[in-house]
C-alpha cells in the first residue's frame, strides 16, 4: 500500500470514481468500497486545509504538505483501522486524523483518539492526534497527556509543517505494524500482560463489551449464565478470558481454571493478580467455588465430562456465572475417527464435539472468526492435509518443509538436524512435547512425524491405524500452534509422502 496526496485523491466528487482513484493511487491489494460519507469527509477536510495552506503560499509548494497520507489503513489480523495516517520515514513522528461525517460527542472522539495513540505509541514517541467533524466543520486535537480541545486549521497546518514529517513514508507501512508485536500470549509473556502492555483486536474488544454488558444487565434472566467463547488456536481466547478476569476482579473474586498443566506464566499471574485464583486441570474436579463470584475456564474442551458437569452443578447451586473458552476442533469433527468414536462412546470428552458439549447449556455464545497469531499458511496446509478434497485456492507454503526418511535411523538423524535448527519435536511419545504439554503453548518452529500408520482412505480423509483419534488430535494441536515454520517428516511410507508433498506443492 502506498501513501498518497490528499488533494490528488479528492478532486473528483463522485463516490464511485473516488474509490477507483483511491485504489489506483494507493495500490491497495484488497478491494475497499469507500462509503459516501467517508469520501465526503475527505473532500471537506482537504478543501478547507488546502485553502488555508494556499493563502500563505505563492508558488504552490504547500501542495507537498498533503503528500504521504495513508487513507483507511487497517492493521492486518487485528482489524484496527485509521482514517488518515502520515508517518515520518524514520518512524519518529506520526500524524493521525480521524474523520467524522457528523458529531458523535466529545467523549467518543477522545476515546477513539486515546485508543489510536495506544496503537501508535508502539511506533513513535511523537504523535499528533486530530479529529475532523464534517457536519460542524469543527476540528479537535488531543495532546500527549490525553487532553482534548477544540482547535483551528492553523493547528493542523502547524502539524503538517513539522520538520520530522517533511520526509514521510511513502510505501511499506506494514513494516511498522506487525501484528505479532501487538498481540501477545499472556502465558508466554506474563509480565507484558500484568503491566497492561497488550492489545485487543476489534473482535476481542467487542466480545469483552458484550460479555460485561450481558453480566451487568442480568444475563437475560438466565438462572446460571454460561457464556461460551469458541475459536481455533491463536484467535486470542486466553487473552480475552484473562482480560475479563482482570476486569471482573476489580469488584469480585474470580476462579480461573486452566484445563491443562499450569505454566510459569499461569503461576506468575496467579501470584500477582489480586482476587483472581488460577488452578490447573488436576484441581478442577475438587474445586471449591465458595467465596467466588465468577468461574472462568480456559481450554474447556480438555475437561473430562464428569469434571465439567460437576463444576456446572456447583456453579448452578451458588448461582455463579461461568465463562468458558474452547477450541471447537472443526477440522477434526468431520473425520471418520471422531465420528465413529463419538457414536461408540458419546460420553467421552476427547471423542465428542466440544460444541455439542457446551452449546446446549450456553446462554450466550460467541465465536471468533479467523485467526490472529497462528501461521495462516500452516493452518491452510493443515486443513488440506486432513482432507485434500477441501482445498480452496492456492497458498504459499514456503514456511513448510516436507521431508522423507526411509527408516528409523534416517528419521533420528533428521530429528536431530531440525532440533539443532530450533524446531520443537511434538510427538505422542519420544518427542520434546506431547499433546497435554502443548495446551496453551505456541512454538516458533514445530517438527512432527507421520509414520507408516498414517494413510488416506477412499474418501481422501487422513487416517491412522494406531490410536487414530489421539494421533489426529495431536497432529491438529502441533500444527495449529505453529507460529513461523513447520517441518513434517514422513517415515517409511512413500505413498503417503507423495500425497503430502502434493499438498505442499499445491498439485493435488
């Protein structure tokens, strides 16, 4: 995406033509439909500031002051949008202008500019923050201390003339806004979480607002509110759940259950947060809910059925709201292994769909769309690996290695080779991490093995002839928690290797 000149953008006053011109000037990859009020706000502000700048200039040099603007820029994965941004090439200074077609109230204007500074402060130490309201023609400015005041066009002009902005960024804005630098895993980075140095996506903000509002307004008359939050690995369920724990603990006591072994991050957060107690899966069945006002359960899909029912009964007796987060395991739900296991033993935790367990008792259901921290090509590869017929489009799998070993000797050799390159070996047995160990974890580089027990059936579903359901669940967990690079080694199964290699090459 390229920066553009506001005057060049705003010379046509037809919305359709404006959108076409915007895409031509910005070289934006995704198609954005510019609304009529967005275009009108740009026209209005540009006409006014251009007239103001032109009256003090005789040679037209003022026009360059309107260079370098990014219009309607969105941070990838997070969904945070800025109306107008101008960034010094060295990142030392940023000018942010928000556009309003009508007055929304000074409190909302201030809140938006505060949130914008929250994101932009990660980049620059100097931030000039303005909001322009087309309906009234009024301009607002917020200073570095968060004070909002009405201002004049001369104030905006002064910001445009700042020496730091004279050499502005004209391309490559994405390099300043890397989602990984904004979105943390609270368990992997507990200090950042405890200090409040984390960002919520628009969807996380929305879910938090809806949940707190739902709890405050009486939960629509539900006897025992059960709020379920579903989403694949990397969507930010744990961060949202812990953030809710912080919000609720300001006035109430909260019990947080992690349905797996406690990490160092869990223990540190437990020690530092007042009125929030964190326990692991082993303590969940005997948990005493007396003295608590809210029960939060993370990775709820790993709770045994009887433990879940016992906790629900205890919460019901004490009328304690329950908020749980789980992975619906949608990619596994349709596999023959899970289907047959669920039919033969529907009460088994690992064999029944998490959604089937939690949805019927949930009084409010929220589902994350897409993913945030997970490596998207790896997740696309996982989907196609499990069911090649479900391939949609062609993805770039350059971050994935697919390699082959003829026997166990070669397998061990390649295992050591990739481990020395920083890969973590995830395996049911003999690896660095097993299924339980990967819960609530993420890894930069993952190494996994498919041996001669794996095969594709007639319907082109990946199967395993030994501990099938557990093997597929581990494969799902290992791959879906990969942040950067994946190596999948196929051992002693050339037919399977050729199939997996075709998935990698996109030649199926």
